[in-house]
């Protein structure tokens, strides 16, 4: 730890200030109640002990260009998936983590998969790369080929920006080889009409809007454009439980029926699923939950 800065001292000062702030609002006449409250404060009811965890180092895999060289990905993927900072930036090579490479290989087999890995380890690339690769091989402009469902609009907005960097930066006029669109209810009427008139290859949405797409007459064109859907992604899979999980599970079944997707590839991602037990036990539990949802 560098001299002059101690994070635990900072934490203690913060807690001390917060405790003084809280106690300034409390005036309890009954001695028994006052003693109980003060005892709970001393035990740290409102300020638990610091949480200290190891920061995992994720195992590195190959570059996207390596997967292109192996014939696993379309050649254009090497240009799309680069680190880019601006519209005119051609970018630098992107190296993947091993779990991302494993996910790309799993998608290549045509099998469904769920990726559970830590926050910040690039879960989205584990499905975006296979989706873009499929569109490049199948051809753009053939309707909606992938639907990615997010539990919160903030996640859809963030992913839209990341896709813009990959699929627009480095291409003339910002028009890349694969189109995408956000359709979450935040869009203006003109934006909605544009997506309805020209359905993108990749549709980013949430489960509430996906339900509306299947039921509202004005979105019938989107349903038609998604016939034979290839990819269905549920991001943050762990959020779909209880009544909401049941709603989403039924929604997925209605989607399958409406789109007649015989070769639908289902993908789930989560940073918190797994549970207790051995790795094998955890994988079985994740598989069981994903099987119920999908």
C-alpha cells in the first residue's frame, strides 16, 4: 500500500462521520430501547465490516484474428472486433479471454450455452462475436437474425454503444457490415418507425417490449422479419426468477411458436449464477435453470 493513503483509515473516518450524522437524528427516552439501539450500532448494524475479496485474473485466450485463421470465424470479424476509440480509428487487435473463445467454439457447434463468469470479463462478446459471425456468413439484411434481451434499459443502452464501436467505427460513413437496433420503449416515434421499416440484423430489447412486439399489430412486421430466428440471448440470466422468471419462460415459448425457429440457439449470461458445490454440480444447476427458462 502506498505511503500516505490507507483505505481502511478512510473507511473508518467515513463510518465515524456517518455514525455522527445518524445519531444526531435519534433521541430515545426509553433507556431499554436506547441501550438496544446503541448496542446494534456498536455491532455494526448500519456499517458492516469491510469486504475483502481476491480479484480473479481471467485466463487469456487467442486473438480474434487467430480464430479467423483457424476458419472458425468469418474473415471480416478480424476487422470488426478490434479496440477502437473513434470513428476513424482502425483499432488494435483484440485478444479474448479463454472463456470467450470457449463460448465462440460452443456456438460454432450449434449448441445452446450459458456463460457464468465475473463482472468485467467480457460476457457480451461471448454472444456478440458468434452473432456477428453468423450474420456475416448468412448475409446482412435478411431480417432479424438475433434478439438480445436485457433486464434493464441501461444495459441495452450500454451494449448499443459497444456495438457502435465495433460495427460502425473504422467503416466509411459509420456503416458497418452488420446492422443493429435498440427497441426498448425509449425510442422516438421516428426511430421506432425506422426499425419497423428496416429491421436490423440484431435487435436489442427488454422482455416487456418483446412481449409487446408479439402482441401489437404495429409491430407485426418485426415478427415477420424475425421468422426463423437464429439467436436468442437472455443477458443477466439470474434476474429471471420467481414470477418474473415464469413470465419470461412463457414469453420464450410464445416466441418460439410465433417465429417457427427450428434451429434457435439459446444463450444465457450471468456473473452470479452457480451456487454451491463442485464445479460439476454448479454446471448441472445452471443447466437446469437455463433449461426451464429456455
